[in-house]
C-alpha cells in the first residue's frame, strides 16, 4: 500500500471526527512513516507496521468514545463531541456523604425559615380582604402585584439581615475568644495565638496554592469549579484569621498611656481613671469584667 | 509472546516511558518495542486514548530534521494513574508468581 492510499483510508474512516483532529492524526502518522523510511524501511513495510487499518481507526474512534462500527463512507455528520475523560474525584466516599448530610440539614433549616417567611404574605392577604373593597378586577391585580413586590423585598431584606447578623456574631465570637486569651493567659496567650497564627499562615499558603492550581485546571477545562471556589473561600478565611490574630497581637490604642504589659495581670488605675491596656473594641466580655472590677474598686 | 499479556501491560509501559522524558510518537514506539514487541497500530490508538483522558498532554516542538514533532507529556493525573497501575501490576505479578510456586510443589 502506498502512503497516499494509507492516508486516504485513514481520512475516510475518521471522517466523523473534526477536521482539525483528523489532520493532526494524519500528520503524525505521515511523519512516523517518513522517519521509518529514513531508517531504511520501504514505504510498504512502514505502512504494514500499522497493522489492520480498520482496527487502527476503530481504536482511535474509541478514544473519542465514538462507536467504531459507526464508520461508513457515507457518514455526513462531521462534528463529534470529543468526550473528555472524567476528572479524578477529590472527595472520598465518606467525606462526600458527610457533606451531603450536612447540606440536607442546612437545606431543611433553610426550608423552615423560608416557610415561616412565606406565611407573612398570608397575613397580608387576610388584612387586604378585610380592609379594602375590591372595586374592579384591574384594581385587584394591581394590588396583588404591588404586595408581591413588597413581599419579595421584605424577603430579600430579611435574608440580608440574617446573613449580616450571623457574620457579626461570628466576628464577635472570634474577637471575644482572642480577647479572652489575651486577658487570662497573658504572655502564654500571646505565644499560643502567635503559634496559631503561624499555622494558619502556613494553611493560608497551601490554600492559595490550591486555589491557584484549581484555577489553572479550571482554565484547562477540568470541571473543578467547586474546588476552586472552596479553596478560594478557605484562603479568605485563613487570611481573615491571620489578619485578626496579627491585629490582636500587635494592635495598639492611640491614647494608651501604658505601653507595656502589666505583670499583675489586671487593669491599671491611674487617677481613678480606667485605662485599658488591650484594644478596647476587642471583647465585650472583657469590658464587662473591667466594669465589674471598677465597681469593686470604687466600692 | 502472548497477545493478551502484552495488551494488559502496554498502558503501564507507555506511561512509565514518558514519566522522565517527553517523547514523540516514533521515539515512544521504539522505546516500548524494547520491552514488548508491539506495532504502531496498537500504540497510536492507546496514545490517543490516554491523551483524551487527560493523562497525557501534547505539544508541537520544532525539529531540525523536518516538520515539527508532536511530543507527549505526562500530566499529574497521568502520574497518579500510572502509580496506581504499577501498584496493581506488582501485586498481580506477585500473586501469580506465588500461585505458580505453589503449583510446582
């Protein structure tokens, strides 16, 4: 068989693939044959080494998840979706199950909240029916649209408020924890915080790396958008923790008259005025503690 | 050599050959032929499949001796895959050897 014939058969058998793919394959095989001929083989022998051409092309089509038997001289459909293989799973079975359980719980909680929210319009409808007289159909529809919009806006505002509250609560907790560490463990607390900060910092670096890696894979076409989002979120969380810890360890009040730590471990009374050594905004509980102490001191 | 044996281990050999060095088709066929006697008709479809499964990446590199050559490079997913394959092969080969040793007694 001559090279021209060989290439012709390949092109025909693979006609179902995209032109670019076909030409890429043909170019590669042609080059292979030329190299073999450069090494002394005859054209016929070089082509014979490819074996049975139908088998060869069937094997290639399999790689594209196309049925080998679908090859026919009269096939008109030229575009074939190249099915890429499945990506390697990131989560193990158990982790995935745990995650799905958590999501189910979260989903049912969300459902409850949504249901209680949606009961509100019912109240509105009741009042509407009691109060206004329905003059004509058009008026009624306008009213319906109007309070639907109102209900939606209430829903949205409520959601934002919930999110904000949860976030503020989380921040408060974290700040309280840090203040607690500082107040009651003093130097040891600072060392612990510093250590935690370093560990979280390392974690941060890894999550940045992970985010970058998954972003690259995402661009390459792997279906890893979830992983990218998650690593991005972890990065933000770690960053937030590191910044908070850093602020906690190195933050200073501007009008702080005492720069150093008090060994006795309590607040300093200067001219009967309470002077906070630590950052005031840090812990509400700490403030309460001070207020109590103040009360005791003045008592 | 038995065709089934060759078929079973071909993927492992092809992937392992490219772990340390990117190779183009002809070079790869030569390398693999040193271990098992296979022809282009078997190797090229396998290369195509491994590429479409993202275990390989390909790129064109200029060459002094003619048109640019298509090089095969193993990906991270390919490395994970071949390490798994190798473990499976070693375990499999050991079990078969053990079995044969038993039968000799």
